[in-house]
C-alpha cells in the first residue's frame, strides 16, 4: 500500500518513466531509451494527423527532437509527448541493460 496526497492505494506505485535517450529515425519513427534501461521504437505516423503533432510531418522538424527533463520535445518545447505513451505503445528493441 502507498499514499499519495492523502489517498491510500493498493499495491506498489508504478515507477516514474523518463526518457534517457532519443534518436529520430527514417519514416517518422523514434528510438527511445527509458530510465528502466529498455529501448523501444515508437511510430509517429499515426499522430501526424493531429494538430498538435502536424509540424512533425516535416522530417527536418521531427529530426530536431531533444530531451527536456526526461521528456522528448520539439520546437523549443512547444511540442512534446509523454514518456508513458512512448513506453506503453512503443515496440521493444532490446532487453534491459545496466544503467
């Protein structure tokens, strides 16, 4: 059991997922290394139709990804994506490695 903001929850808290490494790939895919040591590939193509991610359709903008406080961002922080989404929807490309 654990308590957050005065509310008791069963089980153990989920570890906070952060991005430790990021690399843009061809065809709007993103290679991501997480704080867990896992690496995954995330396909951005389905998100490019959403207004928030539309600027990333330009491969040069997409390639300008960087990490800010454990979160992948673009355009000086105007565009970001939650590490949890990348982790949940990404395809594993390797096992856990020591940090």
